């Protein structure tokens, strides 16, 4: 099923920036639109993640802080998951 897009974003850039984006998009096997959208969304996620606020009750905050300070426990399931090969997919 085709994802119908209703919104449009326009921007003006200099020739060198356009050439660089075209070259990078081609290297990533993406259209310039897909390349720019992926990069912009990733940056937006990064910026918004820095602004995330987590509200916890005092007991929950204490438990959270204790968990962060405790040494990590590696169990068999985690070890197995870490040993599995990573699957990489192109995003378009």
C-alpha cells in the first residue's frame, strides 16, 4: 500500500550543498528526498530525546537510581542475544 504524503517542505540551498547531498544520497542508495528526510528525522529525534522528562514518585526514583548504580547482571538470555548476528536493513 502506498503511503500518501500530504505535506510538502521546501528549502533553498546553495549549489555546493545540493551537490553534496546528491552525492551522499547516491552513496547511501537513496533519493535525495529520502536521504534528507532520514537525516532530519534522526536529528529531530536526537534533539527531542534531550528534552524528554521522566517523572517518578520518590520510591520509583530511588529504585531507578539504585538500578543505575548496580553492576549489570549478564544472564544466559542476554548473552545469547548479544552473540546473534546483527541484521542490517536499508531504510528508504
